[in-house]
C-alpha cells in the first residue's frame, strides 16, 4: 500500500517549473484540460519492479475524484475522503481506520493525482513515440529538491493531451508504473461513494483516530 500511495503523495497543485518550450506547451495544455473536469473516474494497472531485489509486484486499482473528495480502491484496500473525514479499510483484516482529513498532508492527498507535474520539478521533452497504436509525448521530470525519486516519466496521449502512463524511478533501482487503462471525466458519481458505509461490512473492526 505504501508504494501505491507514493504515486499519490507526490501530487501537488501549483506553478510549473518547465524547462523547454515544447514541454511547457504540452504540460500547460494538460493542466488546462485536467482542471476543466468536474470529476474523474480512472482504472489503472500498477507495477513495482526492482530487478536487483527480484521484486515484481502487480496490482489493479481505481480512483474516483470529485473536487476535494476521492475514493481509491485497490486489491486489498479502500481509501476514501470527503474532505472532512478520511477512511482506510483493510480488506484482509476487515479493519477500518477513521481519522480527520488534512488536505495539507500529502500522505493522504490523492485528489490531486493528475497534477504531479505542476510543482517542484524541472522537465525535459524526450520524444514522440508510437505504442500500441497510440501516439505519446514522453516527458521526464527531475525534482528541484532531492526526494525519494530521481526521475518521473510522463507519457501523454498526443491527441487527447491526457495522461496515459506515469513511471517513477527511485534511488534504489526500483520503478513504479501506473498505466491508465480507462479514463472517464464528468461521470455521474454518486455522493455516497465518498463516505464509508460500515453497514456493508459485517463484524468490521473500527479504529477511530479522530
């Protein structure tokens, strides 16, 4: 779970530190497009790989975002926030942790999932490549200040100017890949999705940390 959240944790939301004209133009348009969405519903495939440590972990996930509210579903966890309360449900142990939501705490801020590129990174346009019938802009991001990652690669659909794949490279030789398999914007999302209904989980153990 920590590795999944790493993807979400880097997500910030202000100015862009762009380094070349082509990257600047693409990322600015990506930002404009993203901010027009009323909500986002995304399926993704996650893969963590570290060859030297013989690690290859795969998982599927879904995230729904509506304003400052979000619902993240993974194979073993569900994480929900309604911008006031934060719920973390562990499926295997049938355990629910409840805490107050702090929008300034990046550890639990996946509602800014598609603006990873907007603050704290310089960038470099790499190439335009074709992959499985898609034309993709490849842009590498490098942190302005040292953090857990030495590089982040964005793969952007050149026709839709929409994120297709994000790869994070850590300093220990690991890579975290988040391939978007389905992207829906402005969907009809029920408000009940953004709060946890304990009645749906018999004998659930609740740990209230508020």
